[in-house]
C-alpha cells in the first residue's frame, strides 16, 4: 500500500513539475490535441469503412481477420471518393463531413475481426524513432510549397469558399481529389494539423505494410530491411509529416501487390484503382502488378483476357468519377495534364527539367545516378534515396534472372515507367513501397556478409538522407511546439508571406484575389483563383491565351486584387532543353506582359521585394 | 548607383542622391553637383531629408552627409511596417500599433494615435504628421498637428472616392495622390488640385510646394511636376525625386538618371 502512495506522490510531483515548466504552451497543446483528435477520428472512420467492406467480403469467403492497415487505406480511399458527389454539388458545410465520417464509422457495427499491426518491440522503437521528427513537421504551420498551393490549399479553399475547386482557373482542383476530400474532413475536426497528422499515420501505415508484406512474401528479416530502406530514404521520410497524395498511393500500391501475390484478384483491382485515383503516377507500379498477375496466369490464356479486362475496368471505376466530373465541366478527362484547349500543345510539365539526361546511356545509368548523383535541392532528381538500395540492386537483378523475384519484377516495371516520364524522385513515391520490397528481395539473395554490408551502407547513408530533412524540421520545430510565433516562421519560410499578410489584414472582406506566379494559396483568407503549379502553368496560360485581355478576364470573374511575383523564371533552369527564342515566348513574355498590364490597369498597393499586390482599376 | 530592392529608392536627400549598390540595400550617397561619393549602411528603407539619412533600427542611425560615419539615435519601439519619414528635425516611424514621433538627437518620444497602413510611408513637416490608413481596405488620409488631441481626416475613399494615397510633405505643404489628381494642401495657403493619372506611382515627391509624380500617358509612364516640369521620353520614366532644380528618376532600362530641370 505504501508503495502505491509513494507512486501517487511521485506522479503528482511529476505533474506539478511539468505544469510549472510550461512544457508545451497552451495554444500549441490545443492545436496538437485538436489535430490528433481529427486525425484519429478520420482514421477510425476510414478503418471502420474499410473493415466493413473487406470484412463483408471475407465473411462470405475466407473468414480471415481483416488487416487494419488495409482497411484504413481502402476505407480512406472509399470515403474520399464518396465525398465527391456532395462536394461537387456544393454541400461543403462541416456537418456534411461529420455525417460522412459517422456513416463511414458505422462499418464498425459489422464487428469485423481485425488483424492489428504487430512487430517486435525493437521494430516499433526503430520505426517510431525514424518517424518521430515527422510528428513535429505535422504540427508545424505549413510552409512546404506543395502543401500551400495544393494539398492543404484545396481542402481549405473547399471549406472556406463552399465549392469544389477546379477548371482552368484552378487547374489543380481538376485532378482526382481523393486524399484532399479526406483531408478536408480531417481539417473540419482537427484544424490545420488534422490532415498532416493523418498523413503521418498513413506514413507509419505504409512502413508497417511494407514490413508485413516483406516478412510474409520474402522472409522475416527482408520485411525489416524493406521498411528500413523506405524510412531511410530522404524522399520518403521528408513526406511523412506533410499532407501529400504520394505516400497514400504507395500504401495502396503495396496492398494491391500483396493482393496480387495472394491471388485475391478483385482486391488487387480495388487497391490498384484506389491508388490510381489517389495519384496518377501510381500507373507504373499498377501496370507492373497487372503484368505480374498476367504472368502468374500464364498457361490459361482463354480465361485470362476477359478477366484482365474486367479487372482493369474494376480498377478504372475508381478513377471514372473524376473523369466524369471533368467531362461534365467541359474539360478533358485528364485535365490539367491534357486539354488546354485555347493553346493546343501547351506543356503542363517539361520532363527534361529534371534528372541528368534522357539519352540511351543516361537511361542505362539511371539506377546508378539516381542514388549517387541525386540531391534534395537539385533538379537532378530533386530528392535522395538510401545508398543501400544500390547495394541490393545486383541481388534483385539476379533474382529476376532466375525467375524467383516477382516483387522485383514489379519494382523494375515501376522504375522503367518512371524513367520514361519525369525524373523527379517524388514522382516515384507511389512506387516507394514496391521499390523497397524489390530491393529487399535483392538483399535476400545476398550472402550473410553481403546482407550485413547492405545494412552498414544503410546506416552510414542515414545522415545524408535524414540530415537535410532534420535540418528543415529543426527550423520548424519551435513553431510546432509554440516557442516561435506562427507568423515569424511564415515570414521566414514563405516567400510571398508579407503580401499574403497584407491581403489578409487590409484587403476588403469581399476582395477576390488572383495569384500570378505565386504559390501560397493556402494562407490567403480571401477567395482566390489561379496560383501556381509546375512552371506557373495557370498564370502563363492566362497571359499567353488571353494576351492583353488577361486582366479584363480576371475582372470579369470578380477579381479585385492581384498578388504577383515579378521574377518567377531563371533562364538557366531551362536553357538545356528550351532555346532562347522559345524561352522568351513561353516564359519571359508572359511575365513582361503581366508587368505591363499591371502597370497600365492596376494600382500597386503593397510591395516587398519582387512581390506586390495590385488593386485592379 | 543601382536601383534598390525597395523601388522607392534611390531618392534625393537634398543635393545627395541616396541609393543602392548591387546588394539592393541602401548603401551609397552621391552628391549631385560634386560627384562626391559616401558609403553608408542605411539598410532597406531609410528616411531622407536635406543632407540627412535616417535608418531605423536598434539603435537607429543618422548620417549627416557628407560625413560617412553615423551617429546613434533612439531605437524604434516596435515592429516597423513601412519606411519612416523625417524633415531633418523630427522623425516619424510607422509601427504596427501606431506612429511614433521623436526629435532627432533626443530620446523623447511621442505616440500619435492612428493605424497607419503597411508599406505606405508617413510624412512630416514642422508640426504636421500625415499618413495613410485603411478602413475596411479603403484608404484614408489622416494628419495630426502637434498639440491636437486627435488626428484630422483630410481625405478618404469612402467619402470622396479616388483612393487617396502616397502622402508627402515639405516646408509646411502636405500632398497626396488620388486616382485622377494630385492634391497639395497647406494649412494656411489652402489647397491645390492638379488633374493627372498618377496611378502607377509608388510615391509622391515634394520639395516645398512643388510635387513630382509618375504620370501615365496611356501607353507609358512619364514624370510630371506641379511647377510644369515634365520628363516625357520614349519608354518609362519612373520614381521621381525632386530637390530644387535637380530631378532624379529611373528610366525603363533601370538606369538612375539625375538631371537639372527648370520650370517653364
């Protein structure tokens, strides 16, 4: 009894000490608590829905427990898709999202038998240690470019403006928005940190799924190795605390692969389709998985072809609503990647901008270069992967040659598909799980000392991969923990912040803002159109297609103010693949035209450096 | 001399052209008559008066040209939201929570109630301080006379339209720009309105009762002054700054031009 009294006294002293030291300022604590609650609620609802879907099927057939991570991923994709009709109809009130979450959570009423993630204590400790900085990133105010123009901006705009973004004036919104609608639900409950914490949970789910699939389909240790390769790569780990649609797609791809290897072809189609609807760049690994399925059905060609067609149709059914939506809005189904009708041939992306060349020799050297020459801050792949991946490559190729590495085959197809496209490592992220598993399959082929050497290389390569990420997290950590003002971080890390702040504090309440050559849509507290995406496509398209009537077009859409960056391009970035004349026509001329038009038709009301706010006359 | 990150500089501080080096920060002063060059470190957006450069900071610094060495002044007591202003005797600093007026060489400060708009500098001459504020996003010109309890509203978009903005002051005259005119106002001599299209202006330059601004001619930007001086060459002429017969401006090749002018 006296020990219990002692323990209670110690606990009380500890609590008093913690409170006295103001460990976490109240607003940071509240933000973290609300974000955590939002993420947990959405994760629970998604898992309930997924478990209901998977469990119903299982109950009718195999009676196996439902994998919790698979349920989370499938339920999340299903919920994100189910939110399309109401939001497209303008039903964007927070109550709609709450009702949707409750409806999804009703999947738990089917009382599914769950298989929760399990791993040895050491694996949990290692995984959490590698992922822990991502929690700080998730709690920090958003400064990542992709978050502030796209992944958090669209959910925030949806909730703020009451309409599903999309069309030529908001082209990002015309992509499939499966994760963004789920993030909007997380934002309703959890505020700004809700979606980011949800994605952190998703990243942890990806690591668990990779480990689990590796352990079951390769060997126990190979699962650990695959998870280490995944979490030891800069490009993967830097996304762990950010809202994104790459890692969710990667998780669905791994689950599709697992279903394929387990002979559950309809679940393969379901996960593959969900992955495609989450991120189009999952197409590479999805094709690899389908080819693997086809290869495993060799010898029974008569039934395979119709089944392949049916499975493909089942997968595409996930993407079809988004194509249909674009079609109903008069857009190309694949807009914004195609269908810039007023300027045929207008390029959404320049693949040559990334990587180190696209000649035959360059492509052959790609596996080497992508590890050796990549850098997080360089257009040479714009990222980094663990050097241990290269150590595993010979083994993977050896296994492939011997016909005993189906996972490495899918990884190879994924890599080839990526090599045919844009050589930015973040675009390979949807294949990250299968690439890690493919490398682990290669690791399995090595002798004991080779396996040890691969792990040593992983360990030595860890600082080069986690270092740049930790440096940026360290910069954001004080704001995440409430020790630095949110505005101070934003002023330091968001280039156009001062102009955004001016608009938020000084523009009339009914102002409507056009962002030209500028990114931070998320932080603007007024209705906004345009804003940047790859190479500032929307602004260039407006200025090239409308010419001198560009600002007139904005005024006709109710725009009252323009927030613009006056120097968005540097010729050196493009000179290797765009001639000077073309550069002037496609990049420099729109900027010059914007400046002339703003001078003639706008009144400068704020300027800081090369960013300004103009009131349209 | 280069143009600056804040394109309201270079500008004239009496006979001194104060501008930037290649860093984009205000670091150079050149005498327009003798060509004497003085290196200063005035940072991003100093206040200028006849032969004087005031750089806000902790502490603030003052250069009395041609001396290249600065003297310390009282630190600014808050977050600066726009360039300060000086008439050579006092300095007015726009802060997030109001304006502060203090005599140079003196630590005493006076808080002026008001909510100055960011980016727009205030102006000061003698007893008068003038600034732009925003009400529901629309501009108001307010002025405060020493000793008065409250500021006086000189113009506002809500009452008169025209988005009044860009205040300036010199030798008892106050001035500001509206969409279709430049207004010069003197507490005793009354008001003068000059029709013009000055919408491209980043500011208004005043020397006594003479004002200069950017004038949009329908195709490009020229420079016009209230005493009839004009610079209307091909291409843009922007960012005028006037002192006596000297006019500084920037042409559309970003060259800093300093010319001697005479009123017609």
